[in-house]
C-alpha cells in the first residue's frame, strides 16, 4: 500500500469515528429528565447524579432510544437479573 492510499484510508477512519461520536452526542439531547422506572427527577447539572446514574441506549427502539436509571432502580434490576441467571444455572444442573 502506498502513502497516498494509506492516508486516504486513515482519513476515512477518522471521518467514520467523528460521525459516530456526533451521533452519540446528539443522543444526549434525548436524555430523559427523570428515572425511567421510578420517575425521580434527574438534574443534569448535578455532578454526583451524572456519575452515579446509568444510561441505556437501545438503537432498535426509535420512539424512546435513551433510558435513564437511578442507582436504586439500577441495583434492583441487576439483582433481579443475577437471581434469574442463578436460577437458570441451577435448573440446568438438575
């Protein structure tokens, strides 16, 4: 591969990466103002909330692609999932 081809390929990679980043930044505008599960208000300017709350993006759900969960709801959901997986493993062992 010559220098011209290599530079063209690298430029395309950078362009694709920038497009993807722009799409993700645009999703921030669709961030809900409250927890999707329990409807506790979310303050975008609160640093603690921004670092402890969880965001889930589902591209296949065009009507509501961005979901926001408070730590309490997130931990509850994780426990339910872990219990379900544990039960499935126990049933497979029998």
